[in-house]
C-alpha cells in the first residue's frame, strides 16, 4: 500500500500543531491544476473553424459540462458553471494522473475528497438560504406526506441531507483506492508467477487498467453531477 503514502517534499513547515509542508499530494494537485490551465489556455488561443486536438478537447469539455448543468439544475445554475467546470476538470485530471505509473492518486485519500465535498455542501446550503431564506427548510418537509409520518420523514430527510458530504467523498475515495489496489494485486501476481504463469493475471491487469480509466472519468462525472443535483435543490427548492 506504499502507493498511497503521503510524504513531505522539501522543508517542514508547521504553524503550531498544523503541518503545512508541501507533500507529494500537494505536488500532484498543483500538476493537475496546471495541466487544466495549460490545456484550456492553448485550446482557447486560436478559435479556428477546423479545431485542432486541444481546441476540440476544450470545446467538447465545455459543451459536456454545460449540458450536464442544464439537464440537472436548469438555467438558474448557469452562474455557477465556472465552479462546476473547474471541479469536474480538477477531479478528472487528478484521477487520470493517478493512472500514470509511479504517480500519486490524490483522490484516493478521503481527506482530499471530503474537503471538496464539505466545501460543496456548505456552499450549496448557503446558496439555498440566500435564495429562499428560512423557506429553504421546506426541503426537509416533502409535500403530500401524512401528518402522522411527518416527524419521521423530517428526521430521515435531515439525516439524508447531512450525509451528503460523507457519501459524496467516500464514493470517489473508495472507487479510486479499490481500483488501484486491485491493479497492484494483479501486477504482483504477474511478477510472482513469472513468464509461464503470468499471462492470465497480465491480461486481467490490462483489462483492469482500461476499466480504471473509465472509472476515473465516471467518478469525476458522478462527483460533478451530484453537485449539480444538490445545487438544483438549493436553487429550485424541489420537495
């Protein structure tokens, strides 16, 4: 499990008991962010009628996220496009960079995914109260529920709402960690079984690598679309 170890790069930086040292996780978050900035900067420099590969990638990503927001949160969510787009691309690139041998998978650590999920949770809650005031609490009182069941339903809705950052963060973290662990296990089988018996686990490793690339994209998509759904609740107050 050494591939998940976080280690310090450079000098130790501490403020009281808080360790703010630059780590391998910090490095790959910076690399992912820079990669997104570079690709979309290059992709937007020349808006030619026949786009090159980088421009095509930028345009497809923009269209994909824009449609996702429109389909799940409606036109009211358009002002939040920049945040959701940045979130999707950051998680996607962190996932994809983790597929490179000897790279570090940032999203395989729950502290990273939980901080992202908690930021989304508090941000959406603040937006909900700004838009609707205390009327936002109607979200916990579904319409058409019998009065007898109302106290139970309200408790369930509150628990469900408060569990959002946990479920959002655990889903991403667990999928990335489990996938990379499986790849390591099958890779170990290839080495231990040698040339004669290693062909079968090698085949599984190749197939699993392809599956993990798909999972890396899907988990970024799920993370972004759930953010859109939560934002839709805050903006449109469906209950």
